[in-house]
C-alpha cells in the first residue's frame, strides 16, 4: 500500500531540511576550492541540471549596464564560457532582468529568447555552449555588496519547471549564506595559521604582537573582497574614508600585481597567496612624530595664527617658523593648512 500524501510530503520536507543542514556543514568543512563543486553536487539532488555558473560581480554603468564577473565557478561547461559571455552580455535581456532585481527565479528557453536577428551573437553563444534552457536567481548588486547569482543550464529540450523554480527560490537564501560562511571560515583558518606561526618557539614575543595587530581580508586576484574582519574595514577607512567592503582600492591591487606590499599614509598592507586568492593583512602605520618645537609651531599655526604671529609668540624668527612648518608637512605627508589642522585635532 503506497504511503499517504501527507506522509510523502512530510518525508520530502525532512529530506529537504537534511539537505540544507548538509549544505551548511559543507560550508564549514570544505575549502574555498572544494565548496562550489560540493554545493553543486548537493543541489543536483533537488534540481536536474547539466551545467551551472555560480558567480559574483558588479554592475558596470556603461551606456547599457553590464555585469562584470569578479569570481565564478563553472560547473560542467567550458571555462571559456565566462570570456565568451563577457563579449555579448551587454545585449542580453537576462542580464538586464537580473540587474533590475529578481523577486523569483527566471526561467527561459534560450533558443526562443535569442531568436531575433538583433540577438544573433547570443544565439551563437548559447549554441556553442549547449544552453537550451536556463534558470537564474540571485542578488543584484547594491552599493554595499556585489551581485551574486546561480545560473543553471540544460542542453536538453526539457525546460525547467515551476517546481524547479520553487526549489531554487528556497535553496538560494541558504546557498548565499553558506557561500559567505565558507569564505569567513577560510579567513578564520588564515588567522589561526598566522597565530600558530607567531606562537612557535622560534618566534619572539614581538612577532606574536605583530601578528595579532594585523587585520585580515580574503580577496580574488581581481580584487573582489570575499571576506574581511571588521578591523580590516576600519583600518582601510583610515586611508580611504569612502571605502566599501566590495573590492580592494586600485592602488592596493596594483601593489599586489607588482609583487610588493602597499604602504600608505595610515596603513601598511602585505599580501600572500591562499587557495588561488589573495590573503591581505593590514596594520596601522606608526604615526609620524614631530619634534617639540615643530609641534608648538604646528599647533599655533593650525589655530589660526599667521607665520609672523607664531614667530612673535615663540620668540623665534619667521625663517625658523617656515623651516619647522616645512619639516612638519614633510613628516606628516600633508600638503596644506587644512590637513595639518586635521592632524593636530586628531592627535592633540
């Protein structure tokens, strides 16, 4: 006798709950290189697909918005699908629908969607990579966060169903959380390895202190930030007040590409390779120290006195005041009175 419909539904719910638990377990146990493939293996138990791209990127505000892919895992399709798609994405209605924000997964028949002559390049792309049907869902880019998406492909004539759409909708939130958790677990492993190295007998107490003072972040080789601890963000904003936790500033990425650390006015950043990504560690730059005489001149000058008035107040020549101000500007790396005043206010 077959089980009652209620029992079948209850068993399905329990199996789905176990799958979600497995997904979060994979996020904590797998490396960042292993996680995408393991996640796809789990998702295929619930939605049949023969290819997929799990990606992250940002919108480029060119005349027609395009999606710049910063990091992606290609499942069961040629890796060149990413480069090929970059050439045609600006004309893709699916890209524009995603960037406008999806409230539910989008399903489509590529051969029908790209049938018009205006979309010939997309039709050629879909045939080259055996994309007959696709289904996409994810989070469109925001000012504070990059886009994330999962697009599933079928090369067969069987379209994705309404049930597939519902399952992807239910799975996406957990997959999105699991991706972030996986990256942050990787960051914790880096921090743990650094602490263990600093605590080895061969290292001094100074090395331990230095390791603990550095804040950490994990980024792709294109500069997209995968995970960062709060101190990293706070220190980066000392150097760049408008820094967002999306990508490394271009001067930092340039330093990495030149195989050297970055040293700015406020922070020092060092880089190391980690699982195909960049492990970034940042610490504050020790503030410049003015001599007592330079400090007195800087305080009076920033308080609104002219150089002549500062000289009279301190009983020195104007030449001495000018020389001490020049030295103070050079030490602090400031270029005008406003920047000098800011330093005095912050350090008084």
